[in-house]
C-alpha cells in the first residue's frame, strides 16, 4: 500500500496524537507498557533473520531488538509520519541505519515486498499497537501472511486486567481512552482462531495479573 492509499482519517488522528507526545513518549510509557522487553527477549531471531515490527512508533522496541540480535535485519512500519520521524532519528543516532529500515504504511494491509523488497519474514512483532488500530483483526491476518515457513508472530498488548481491582481497571481504561487506546477483549480468541486457520501453533501468557497479554503464533514449516 502506498502512502497515498493510507486510511487518511486514522493517519491524521495518529499524527495529531503524537505530534508533540512523541518527544516524551518513551519516558512516560515505560511505566505502563509492560511486557515489551519480555517479547523482544523471546523473539529468538535466527542468525541472518529478518524481523518486522508493525506499529514501530518511536523506534524504541526496534532499536532494542536490533541491539539484541546484531546479525538480523529489521524493518518497521507505522501509519504516523510524526512517529517515523522520531524513529528514524533514534535509529540513526544508534548507528543502526544499515540494518533497520522504516516505511509508512497501514498495518492492516501491507506488502513487505513493495515496502522493503522482501517477500517473507522470520519474525513479526506487534507491541501495544493492536489496541490502537481500527480493524485490528486484519493486522493479525496480514502479519501471518507475511511469515516465512517456520516463522512466528509475537504480540503483546493490554489484557483485561482480570486479576486486578475493578477501580484500577476503570482508572486505566479512562486514561487509555484519552489516547484512543482500547484493550481488545477478544485478542486471545482472535489469535487462537488465526493460528487454527493457518495450522500454526499458539502460546499465550497473561502477565502481571492480566495487565498485559502475550501471544506467540508459530507458522507451520
């Protein structure tokens, strides 16, 4: 999908939300986007592998992953031009521009060959982005379609806070709505359904009493 074909309303919304927030995003989000580092540690990228992050935001995760797997190549996709500006600056600052490439695009409908010149990927990961994407279920399907045989999709996002007090859940939900974030109650069911549809394996964990959910779909060989 080209930039001109992006869903304009959502792209404009995300640019509006993050035009100024991007400058303080990583400092403020580190306290409540829990489970991101656990996801990265579990990527287990093969030597020389290819990794795509959908909704790469400020580049925080992709920089950390590139440091963790120095033999791999990384690609990032985001719909916000504002976030990509910050991410590209972070990647250049870390000296990773030769191994990390970014593109603007819609995570629900993307072509890795057109965007990055690569047909299939060894790993795709999505960190706290599905809760912000309209039609997020399509993102899961698109991510699985981009996997090479034996590859895997890794997802971490807000859970339903099922083991936490009701007052905490209400407070968190109210805060998240200010940033157009909606925890996906059906996330586990969608990941499970998609894994069965594609004949893949599925692993799922609840983290921090349900504050976050972590799922891994492994594509069949």
